């Protein structure tokens, strides 16, 4: 049976396109002509540029499947309840599309907008400190949220984060039911085995900011005895009336037309995977490709040095600020995953042919630079030394400040990674990293504080 849904983009009064499941089961997405004629028109994705012709099964399915959260349990509940097929993306979005992450929504044909600007004075219901504490404990202990909590995520249920809004007086609130108002912040709550994650992620974000990289704002709050990370959403802004509005953003998996299951390079195949060549193609779409390439080089080096090997395709994003004004989003979801002995040390994308930090040498890094467009050997050497030295010097300056509490092992890990990587790439190890305690993988546990 044919089913057509309206695709809406917050900020545009009318649907921008139509998502259709045809009688044979195939999918198409087509931009509406009115949107294409709009001088302010934005694409829903870099993988679906603004064109007159319909997009067929492949690109349509890849993008719209990516709008669904990755947790299979609640999704399966919906499929069972409504007697849907897991491949019936349009059928699933008929029920869930109003709550897609970001500025996009997918709605039954003719339905009114589900996402609109939020008036901070009228569109939000304040949450008491007691209720917030109950929510935090439920998330930490992997229990369902309290009855009546209007979790605005696409698939409410067991999770480790919740999106809320911070009011001008500092109190937290949730959008009133039916308001369509955006949230402004995300609470990330570590589980009982990773109690120190909020402290470690806050430290990583702070170090990223210190290197000059655009980085999401975040702070650690202690609520009901739990250290949680409060992250300010970078895909939100205030309009000229002081209302909260959504900024259109998409992660690199969406921008590349890759399903979420291919967010790591190792899961894909040449031509259809999250590798440096694919990343370069996204950077080419931005307003300043040269700047974004340099920032990506720095981000790669930063992740290598802090031990973050989880920089997959859904942990990088772009913001669509207007026609011709696409930029890479601030860095987010930064965690030194190498502190957890149960997690892999395999990189999310290879550096040259190197799959792990210990395999990276000058030749591998120069091959990485060549994939980003720097093909002259002299330029590669200059970039390799200049960028690595710049990142390492900043990190070395902060090692001593990390020596208290759970971040001590992070400092030891950074120093150990410096001693491994810098000589291999022809850069001198900063003095602050030379004689630190050795980092012992698995030593001291992972987030198992008292």
C-alpha cells in the first residue's frame, strides 16, 4: 500500500519534501518545488542535495533509517504492537517521525508542524529538584523514567541521557506536551560501572576547548550523589523574539548516506564506509574546506593523544546555518575510551593503513594527510609536525591540573600516548610528559570509585 509522509524542517512553514513508500515497497524522497524555489532553502542532508528529481531506494532508505535511534528494544516494541516490518521505514516513521532528533520531522500527510520555536515563559513546565533527582537515579540504574516524565527522545524508555531545557533563572524544565518546543540541554548520566564518566568527559571537552577547537559547552553537576554531565546543545539558538529554535544539523553517517551500523570504518567496504576519503568529501561541502580540514587533523591528533578511539561517524556532525553556510559542528561526545580495558583499541577510521595508535608512523600519517588532499611531501611533513606539536604542547600544559582524582589516569594515558606517538611522527615529547607514571591498562579500574 502506498503511504506518503510530509518531511518538515523546523524554520520553514511548509513541508520541504515527500517521503513515499510505494505499492512494491520501494522508497522515494522528493523535494517540493516550492522549497526548491525558496532562496533560503536547505537540504535535509548533504547526501540528498536540492534537486528536482526524486531520490530512489538507496539514498532515501539510508538517510531516513538514520533518523531512528539505534536502540532496538523500544523499536521492536513498536514493530510488534503495530504489526510492522523492520524494513518498513515509512511505516515506522508514521508513528515516530514527529520526534526525530534535530530540526527534521516526518509526519502524516497534511499534519500540522510538530516542531516549533519555544517560548521560555509559556512552553515549558519546570521540574522540581526532587523530580530531577528521581530521573537521574532512574537513568543511572537503568530503570524506566518516572510516570509522567515527558521524555522528548524518539524512543522513550531505558537510556542514559535525557534532554531538558534550562530556564533563564537556572531551573530545568521539560517542553509542555503538545508544544513542539525544543530542549536546550542534555543530561548524560553514567551507569554504576562508569561512575566517573562525567568527570572524564568534562575534562576531555575542556582540553579540546583549550586547543582552540570549537567544542560543546558542558559542566559536571552532582545530583542525588551522582556526577552527571550537563551539555548545552549546539543545535539550538535564540531568534530575534528570544524564542528557542532548532538549528538543522546532521551527523556524518547521515551526510554520507550511511546507515548507523556502518558508523565505524571496519564495518563498511571501500566506497561505502566511514573512512578519511569519505570524511574529506563531507569537509568539501563546508563553507571553508581548508579550515575544516586543519581542524579535522587536529581533532584526529587530539583523539589519539587522549585515548578516544570512538570518534565514529555519529560523533561528528555538520550544522546547516543557511545556503552555502555549512560548517562542522563543535566537538562532542569526547571520552578517553582507552581507560576502559573492556573496549577495543581499534580506531574508528584508519590513519593511513594504521588501525591502532601503536601502528602509526610518519608514512601512515602522511598517507592520512594525502587522503585529506595534502599530496606534497614537504607540505605533509610541515603539517604533521606543526599540528602535532601544537596539540601536544597544549595538552602537556594541563597534565598537572589533571593529577587529582579520577583524571589522574587520564593524565598518565595522555603522557603515555605522547611518548608513543610523538617520536614516531618526528616530534619531541614535551618535558611534562617524559617522566610521568607509566599508564597501566586496566589499572585502577574504570569508573569504579567509592
